[in-house]
């Protein structure tokens, strides 16, 4: 299934501002063969007037229009702020009444070592603190999702909303805000831990005491956003991260994130139980609170946590190739994608994906197609390794420009393995069942058993569904664009 994401369709004052323009885009997207659109449902817009004062009118108008075009909807429960991340073209803060609580109690926000607050998403430290006019953060998320279900019931019953992307952190991803551009971070700086609000600090102290290390504190030697690992005591070769104290901290930090995702998914399951849809969470790449080393798989425990909710793991960076990254970044997006997808498939959950950055060239499309079916199209039955869906970020004037859009259309067709559209999703293992109750919670020790590294599944070198097929000229243009991209020539 192929989807495309739209950012900024509903404005800050909760109106569907450009219905005509959206209709024109939807006509084009439908012609391109996409199955549906992904759209943020912003907490900051819907509950802006005050606690539990939800206003769904504008979203209902939007969904009605989307339905007219026979497109499906992936709805993101966006409990985060928009603005400040790469590609953010709109600024949508958290509800004012929440920001007001933050003025008298700034510890509700993620905080770095220097004490800088991040007002993008509530710290997971307040997940179970009843400090929001008597509600906890988790109760707020839960009430929001229940209200969404009540108010969108017709779209849910008609099978228009088929996927709920449950927001679990900044940018809607299960991560800490460890690499904030608006705090000065530049790629590929190491980022910073974000656990220095009083709630996280208290939690850590409690955990350390229970483990019989009451003197242990949160790290003070992990450097700053743009350091390299070697410049810090914590991350340098054989640094603190290798010590008993470092291991304890990293385990606590990454476990908190998994348990945060688990708890919100449990609420999402209660809210949407019985609806014919999939739940999903977006998982980001390294530095975001995943404790992932050569000798420790930080992703598979997340995948294992998702199994009890039968939720989809939605991973990013599918378009990236190692050769496009500068040498000093020491990053291998291809291996990372292979590791994460393999981990999820080994846990027998479904995987979906997104591109991290906007790309319009055939190299990027071919890389996505390779990851979507790492061993190619199986002509005689269901594919062994196959992603459940892919969402392209995002609709823009650049994408709709003629040459870019022609290639995009080809890409969508290749995602559909040259079929016109997914008429029989069940035939391709893509059927969607009514959401069953989450299974009982898995003990953290069982989740952590999944940290033992295993070999990832082998991926082919090239996709068998290349968008360059049949056109030598297109192939040459694609290669040139890719070269320009790696040389950073616009
Ligand atoms: O509506 C849904 C949500 O939408 C928004 O969130 C999404 C966001 O828009 C997406 O970008 C995505 O963001 C996440 C992402 O999933 C995370 O993985 C992470 O991204 C980091 C990424 O993984 C890292 O690799 C790194 O990226 C750097 C990259 O590796 C470097 O190569 C370099 O890229 C340069 C590039 O080299 C250069 O050539 C040029 O490329 C442009 C090209 O020239 C041009 O022709 C055209 O094709 O566009 C190309 C790309 O723009 O510029 C590139 C950019 O400078 O630097 C990269 C760093 O800038 O760091 C990434 C972090 O920045 O974190 C992202 C979030 O921060 O997924 C989000 C969730 O769906 C909204 O924010 C949400 O509120 C919405 O809910």
C-alpha cells in the first residue's frame, strides 16, 4: 500500500483552510494511484480551548472530502508540537492551557543537562502524574483518542480511516528530543540526553536506590549536541557507557521509552478496540534513546513490545544510502534499516516505512522499493519479506512539478508491483481485521531478552522493481540527480 503525507491542511485556528487546493491535490494523487493520505490530527488544535473541549468539525470536513476521492486515511494522533524540525512548514504548539501549566511547572517538559526545556512534547516523566487539572498525560492522550473514535465513528465504520499512527514523542516518533535544531544541533552531532526534568530525575534516583546504588546520578559527562563521541567521557572508546553505571543508565533510559510507548498503545487499543484498522508507532533512528550497539540490539525489544498490541512498526530513512552520508557521520542507514526491519519481521509484526527527507530522484525511489521487498516480488504467492505499507513525505509543489510527479507516479506503480492498485489487499497479506484486545503485558526482562543480536535477513543489492526500467534516459537523469544530491548541488 502506498500513502502520501500532507502537513498543514488544517490551520491553527481549526479550519479547513484551502478545500479547493486540497481537492486539486487529491485529484492528482488519486491519478497517481496512491491508496491514501497520512494526516496529523493535532492535539494543539483539537483541544486548544481547554481540557476536554474537543472540536472535530474541520477534520470531519477534511475526511469527508478525502472519502469522496476514494482515498484511505492514516491518522496521526499528534500529541507533539509541529515546528522546528527539518521540513516543518507550519508551527502548531501544544494547547495553550498545557503551556500555561508549563510556565509554573517547566519540569513537565523534556530537559537537557544544561536545563534547557523542550516544549515540543511532554516529558514521559509526567505520564502518570495527575497534574493536568487532575489528569495524567496518559489520561489526556487516552481521552483524546476516545473522543476521536466517538466523533469519527462513521469514517471508521466505512473503512476510510484504516490506520492510527499513535504519537509517542517528538515528530510523532517514539524518541526523546535529543537532536533539536532549534537548540543548535547540526547533523551529525551526537545529541544530548533529555532526562533532567525533576520527574525523570526522581525516577532515576528511585531506580538506582532499588538497585542498591543510591549514589548514582544522571550522567554529567555526555557532552553537548554537536560533539563527536570521542570528545566526551561518556561515549568515547571504553568510556562511561561501558561501565556498570553507564550500562545501568542506558538501560533505564531506553526502557523508559519502551514502557512509555507500551502504555500509550494500551490506551490506543482500548480506544479503538473493535475498529477495522491497524495501530502503528513511528520509530526513529539512533541517538533518540535506543540503546543499540554491535553487541546489543536496541530495536528488537521495541518490536517485541509491539507484538502484544499487534501494532505496526513504522520506520524512517528508507530512502537513504550509505554513500550519501559524509564520512565523519559514521552512519550506515542501509544496515540500520535492514536491522530494524529484520528485527520486526523476526518478532512477526508488520513493518511500514517513511522517507526521512524529501527526495525526488530515482536512486531514492529505488532504495525505498528495495527495502519494501528486500528479496523482490514473489510471482507465485505472498512475499516472504515485504513491508505492509509506505508513506511518502510529503505532498509539495516540488513533488507536483511535472517531471518529479511523473517519476513519483512510476514509483507508486512499482510499489504496487506494476498492478494498477491494491484491489485485493487480503491477497497480498495486507488485509485489516477488527482490532483485538492487547495481550497481557510482557515483562521487561522478556523484552530485554530480545537485545541479543542476530544476523539480519539478507537483502538484495538492487530492487527488481526499479523506476528506471525501460528508460535509459530516465536512468541517466536519476544517476545525475543522485550525484548532485550527494554533492549537495540543488
Ligand atoms: O506529518 C508527519 C510529521 O511530519 C514531520 O515529521 C517528519 C519529518 O518531516 C521527516 O523529516 C521525518 O523526520 C525525522 C526522521 O524520521 C528521523 O529519522 C530524523 O531524521 C534524521 C535523519 O535520519 C538523519 O540521517 C539526519 O539527516 C541528515 C542527513 O542524513 C544528511 O545527509 C543531511 O541531509 C541533507 C542532504 O545530504 C542534502 O543533500 C540536502 O538534501 C536535499 C536535496 O539536496 C534536495 O535536492 C531535495 O531532494 O531535498 C533533500 C532533503 O531535504 O539536504 C539534506 C538536509 O539538510 O542532513 C540531514 C539532517 O538535516 O538527521 C535527521 C534529523 O534532522 O529526525 C527527523 C525529525 O527531526 O519524519 C518525521 C515524522 O514523520 C513533522 O515534524 C511532524 O510534526 C509531523 O507529525
